[in-house]
């Protein structure tokens, strides 16, 4: 009887790990997007600081 439950245990284990890796992948993609956005903002700030001020 316990052997039949091993399939459910393995399925739960596999689903948990799949969800974990999907979440890690999602975080990696978001991290990459944020890094690109930060770099863009840095460039925009540099350009703004280099341009003549209209004050």
C-alpha cells in the first residue's frame, strides 16, 4: 500500500521543484528588465546633467 503513495509523493515533489524553478526563472527575467531600466535611467540622468541648464 505505501508503494502506491510513492507516485503521489514523487508528483508533489516534481511539481514543487518545477514551481520553484519557474519562480527563479521569473525573478531572473524581472532582474534583467530592472537592470536595463536602471541603465536607461542612468543614461538619461547623465544626458540631463550634461545639457545646459535652462534655470
